[in-house]
């Protein structure tokens, strides 16, 4: 089993060597004038004092409301993050998950993707491979995403199963030579081992313990970090299910937000970050975050990711 840690940072474009860290931004934008603090500095009385004690301009208050209103209206169906362009960025892991999975898909005869979302990423990979698996099945628990996945994957003959993330898989034993999952909410190791063929592979990029803890702490106050999503726990559970872990890597990756609207949309879409999030409930903390971004130009958090690959013995 290999264990990796990130040792260098380089900026590169799509198609660059995998050993580099590809900074594929959801946004690549330097803070503009609208991100700077207090455009007029006009005193408006105590009701317009920001949480940091600064006097807030009418322009700042108005922009805050506009950003919240805009971000609260954006649909959250699927896993298309293109709305973030120009507003947020996230560094990508060095192992280039999609590229690595595409190679494995090309050599697979029967594959299963768990928790596919809207199927956008899988559709992109299937459109790039020279040879597709004969059998392709995906699962998704949220009905709007499942409906979108059916549309996105119909051209590739993919079977879409709508079922709860924690439900047993209604699939036969030893059915797939490749099972994959990107950011699953839960991993049913015994079920994965059951449906894998001997010699088959489970390949997954997962969310690690403490991901975006800086953002969660800012919104909710200091939060305990659970070890339930740690890479080592995943490796232990894989082994208990009878799988051999052949690769395990972990990285901490900068996530940068350039306006509070991007934070709102992120929290609406990535719901486990602040589980009870609504704009109204967290308006005060959102305004404090708005002030922070105007003063500093951005807010930075860190995504924790790990890659695990496990093989079912012959």
C-alpha cells in the first residue's frame, strides 16, 4: 500500500503532468474594487455598524443583499459548479481523479458508480474513452439528481438506480470489475465487496475529516472534528470487508471565496458543511463574512480529500 502526501505546488493547465498540482479554479479572479472595504465610508448610525465595529457604507449593505438574493436563487440540482467561475476557487488533488478514473473505465467491462449526482462528470468521461464498458450502472439518492442523471447518461446506455445512499445495492454478487464513487456521503464497504468480481477494483475520491472546518467554524463557532471520515478509518473498514487497499493518499487543498454570494451557494449545495444552513438563520454571520471578504479580499478555507483504491482478492 502506498501512502502519499502533497509536497509541492505548481500551477498548470488541463493536460499537464499528473504529478503537478493542477489549480483548476472554479474561479481565477483577483479581488476587484467591489471586494474592497467600504466604498464611501459615510456614517449611517449604529444600525449600520458592521460586526467588526467598522462603519458600513450604504453601498456595502446594498451589495450584501444583492449577493445573498442572487445566490439564494441559483438551482442546486446536479454537480455543475460553473456558477462559481470568477467567485471562488478550489485547488485540485495531485492524483487527478477524473483522468485516473477515465483510464480505468476504458479497461472495464462492467462498472458501477455510486452516488453519481447528476451524472455530469461520468458523461464527460464516457464521451472521452475509446471503449466503454458493456454494462454501466449508477446510483443516486436525490430524485432531482436522479432525473438529471437519466438525461445526461441516456446516450451511453447507462442504467440509473434511484435508491438511498445507505440502502443495500439491488445488484447481484460478483457483477462488476470496477466500482467507483466521488465524494460519497457514506461508503457501504460490505456491499461494494459483494458486488465486485474477484480481482475487481474500488476507486474513490472521498471527503476527509475536517474538510472546510474554517468555514464551518466561522459560521457556527468552533466545531469538533470527527474521525469518521478519516482515510485510515476507510482503509480499516475496507480491510474488514475483505478488500486489499492498494493506494491511499490524502491532501489538504485551499478553497478561496471572493464574495459572500459564493459562500451562500456553496453552503446550499454542499449541505454537510453547515447542516442547518439557511440565509435567514445565518444572516448575521454571513454579513460578518461579507465584511471579512471586503476587508481582506477573500475568505480561505481548506478542503480535505483522500484517494482510496482497494482490490478484491482472487
